[in-house]
C-alpha cells in the first residue's frame, strides 16, 4: 500500500457534454469513471471519489470497488467543493494527496506511480505536477500533507491553482509520455476525436 491518497473529483455536472455524462462514457468496455478509479487503485493508494450524492448514477459505475465515496452537495460551487470535501474526509496520516481528474483516459497506473516516485525522490516535501513529454504542465498533481489545510480552504472553480501558485518554489515537474498529462475529454467533440485517434492506433 502506498502512503498517499488519490482524490478523483467526480461531482461536476458535465455541462459541456450537452446532456451526456462524460464520466459514464465507455472506455475499453467500462465507464470512464470506473476505468479511472481502477487505474488509481492499481497503485495501492487509498482512493477517494467525490460524487454529487451517494445515489447518483455514477455511484453504480463504482459498485464493488474498494473506494471511499464522498458526497458533495454543494458541487455547484465548482471544483473547489470536491477538493474541500474530498481532502477533508481522507484517513489520517496520509503523506500526500494526488488529485487525479476523472476525464483523462490516457493516464496509466505507471504514470501515477511516476508522479509518486518524484515525491519520494525528494529529501523534503514537494509538490509534483505531471507534464506532457515537451514540458507543458498538466495532471495529475500531488500535494504533500502540509498543503491539506490550504486545499480545504480553496474556493471557486479554479481548483487548487492558488495552492500551486503559493508553493511554486517547491513545485517539481514529472514528464509523462506524449500528451497523456494533457488530454481531458469534456465535450462530445473531444470524445469523438479521441475515439477516432484511438481507433487509428489499434
């Protein structure tokens, strides 16, 4: 078991999907959200998923998985609501938390472990941010435990950007292959393009 937690914010409304739920889209025969949770669980870390409520259809996609589900009744306030509640409900004594977006199907368990290893390689607690192969910052991002209080105080829909900015002096970057750290699918057009590209690669 890793000594960190992975929080997957999944309480958003998928507004840009025009009536579809991006996190229930099929990826390799399973819903996107389940695929992402399985990827996270394979690291051996504690995995926490935020949802609008425990009866949301996304909860059914996680049936049988050993995950912590946290309801976010104020999810309309933006990504910050998921971060506040998700981090706030984590078990004690976690060395760090990795924030893993739920809509990034190219990320692998090995990618997550690479970000974690970057954290382990440092003598002092650092923030670790995945980048594309050419250095463009992306996701996931790992925050050491001393950032938890700040993460539980974020507001608006900017997520943890303020925490990243405040700690930029100890932010380290981990390059992942290709654009895996950048590809997120939050519109029907993005999903169609990704599926077409994936089909070409098979």
